């Protein structure tokens, strides 16, 4: 089954197997819902995050840069350095195409590629690009910092990355007109949340970059990391027309497809309007979509209750599988026939 390792398996087999004992320089180590580490260093706080891109066939280099740098930006840092590992199935995907995309995207976000590795791996069916991004922060903003009473904010819209992937990888098979597909593919230009995070970090108690499983999964991860409940109005989450059309044609949920391009954040109630106005002044769309509650609420007075996402009347506590994975699996199976 593709997708992230479950939180239970991470807790049982990963989080307590981290080599030498952590010292006082490690401000944030591995934890449920946290996508970046924070290390105290002479220049402030060094934020580090790693991410692979393996399933998207189009512009894999650009996507890799944006996704890795987004986690650093969502932790309050400016991305500055990247290392890149490129694994190719064969020479049918020219390495120069990937490195050109890497160079362009890294220049856009202001990060330098300082090292890495590349090789051919016969067992792969498509390129795999894995990046480690590093940056400096004056104030580390965790995923797990949400406080009861905070407002939940999302920038741009749900399924920005997923929409572009649907158009690029599956557009020929979907009953969607060419103009809509072309607009959807252009969403790849909006995957970076670096500009969003530079504004929101001045207000936020928590920030998170939704990836696999989309905005819904990102909200649940934020709730779990903060040991809280998020009450979110599903109808308040922005969904673009192109996203709605492609998702309807592919029979997938726009809230449960790859969500890079949006930034999720929690902001104190008395700062929410100022945050939204600052984003608007910068030309970045954003909406207030919900509120943070204690796990023990008036409607669920259980002091041992689980962190949860209340989304449009549905209470979600279990990890969310991305709706695009079955499409890739079906495409691979069809090629094998």
C-alpha cells in the first residue's frame, strides 16, 4: 500500500531509534505531524527537512524543490540550501531535464543546491528525486503549536498540487476540456508556499504544509501534533473550478488529493483578521475555515479523547489515504497487461 508510514508504526519503530541521545541543541526532533527538525546553532535556528518525489512524472525536479522547501518555510524559516538525490530508471528521462527544473525552482525560492547524488536504478519505473532543504529561522513555528481558541487559516486552495498532477498525468483519460487541463497544469507554478509562510509566520502558533492526503490529512496531522481537535467547515475550504472539474471526472475528493500549494496555519483569534489582511495585501488568497478546540469539548467531554478533525460533520481520527494513489496503481497495472 503506497503512502506514508502510519503514525502508530512511526511511534513504535522510528521515533525512539534516532542514534545518539539528543542534546540541548535539538529544539525539535522526530514527532507525529512534524515535518522538519529544528537545531540551535550560532546563526539562530537551523531548520532541516527531507522529502522525496516519486509518483509525479511531470516536472519532478520543480515539484521536489517546492515540496522540500515548503516544509522548511512552514516551520518559520527561509530556505537557503538544498541537497538532491536523483535516481533514474534509465536514460529515457534525461537528467538534464530534471536538473534544469531543479535549478529554476531553487533560484525562484532563493535556495542554493550544495550537493547530492545521482545514479540509474533498473528496478525503478519512474524517476525518484529526494531533497533535503535547510534554512534559518528567527522563530521556529511547529506543527504542534495550535492553542484552543485559535482560528484555522488556509492559503490559496485545496488540491493545488493534486489538480496539476491530475491534468499532467491523467488528463488524456479524463473528460475535461483542453483549456481547463492547461490551466490546471499551470497550478504547478503555485506549489511554493514560501511567500505565504513569510507573512503568516509573524502571526502563527502553528503552520503545516499539506501533502499526501491533501488538506484533510494536513488538518488531521496538525490536530494530532497539537493534541487538539480542529472544527473545520468543509464548505469554507476554497476549491478552484479546475480542481472541482478534474476531481469530478476522476472521482476523487479535492480535499484528499496532494495539497502542496496551500499553507495551513493556526492564528490567535485576535490576530486572524490582521493575518488575512496581510495575505490579501500581498495578493495571496486565504480563508478562515475553522477553530481549534481542546480534545475534551462540551460535545465530547472525554478527557482521554483522541486528537481529531471535525470536518463538515465527520469526525476523523485515522490517517487519510490520498485519492490519487489508486489512479497510479491502476495505470501501472494497465501497463503491465
